[in-house]
C-alpha cells in the first residue's frame, strides 16, 4: 500500500510539473508528456530526454502487460475451474487474456478507459470492503468461522455474505456513478461502495448465521500422503 500511495503522489507531482510547463490540462495526464517534462530537467539535450521517455514508457508498458497477463490468467483459471471443474492449464488463459487485450486495443476501446476504470473501481472497492468487513467485524463478533478455509472442496460455491455485500454495494455505487442519485452522490460513488459493503456484510452474516462459509469439515486425523 505504501509504495502504491507513493507512486500516485509521484504521478500527481509529474502532472503538476507538466501543467507548470505549459502542457494543456487534458494532456498533462498523458505519461509521455509527464515523463518528457521530467526528463528535460535531467538532460540538457531534448533528444536524450525523448529517448529516456521512450525507454521508460516501453519498460513500464512491458511490465504492466506482463503483470496483467499473469494476473488475468489466475483470475480466468480460478473462475472457470470453479465453474466447469476443469483446469486446461495456465498457459491457455495467458493466451486467452492476451487475445482479449489485443482485440480491445484494435477496437480502440482504450479511448473509454477512464470511464471503464471508474466503473470498475466501484466494483473493486465493493469486493475489497466485503472482505475487510468479514475479517474485522464478522470474525471477531463470531458471525463467521474464526479460521480461513482455503480448500475448495470444503467451501460453498456461493457465500451470500461476500457475494451479497459486493453485489448490493456494486449496484448502489454504480447507480450513483451514473448519476442516478444526483451530482453529489456521483462524486462520492466510491465512498458509497465502501460504506455499503462494510455495513451489509455483517448484516447478511447475522441473517444467515454464517451457515454458508464451510460446506464440510476436515476429518480429524486424516492428512495428505505423498506418492
């Protein structure tokens, strides 16, 4: 979290530096403009600044794309393994994820990336706060089992606590994001997602009495044997 906050502050500093150097506000958020202005302070020659900017953008994009391809393969693999109870292999999902990214790029979908990320952030916040509420409220109050079970066969396919809290928070925050509750609520859609998931999760856990966390318990005395 700390490096993430520092990176955001660094990006804000670069954007401010670009605006200070007469870059239009709508272009100041462009990484190429921000890096170029910054490197011009480092190198007296414009050519060196342009070369450093190109190298920096290239390395950054490679890192981002490789990370996203790997993370996406994890997400697709887990989702379809749960849905179809089959696992064709991680490489299949890496290729699948890469093809989707290529299609989006060719369709020029990234022009709408700002709105897409704004929409996704509300859903992501809803999911994260549902998890946080379960850890800091439900477990200490005994509304959910004290331990964390990772065995897939011991879990229900759907736990209404997490899914319900995330779904309700996402629906409200996305509606606010699109202006259904007015301009003020639209500005605070992320906060609506955060608070809603944080409140709804323990309510659903209390209503369901935590029945949908553990599908079956491990048999005592049984362990895994290595072949």
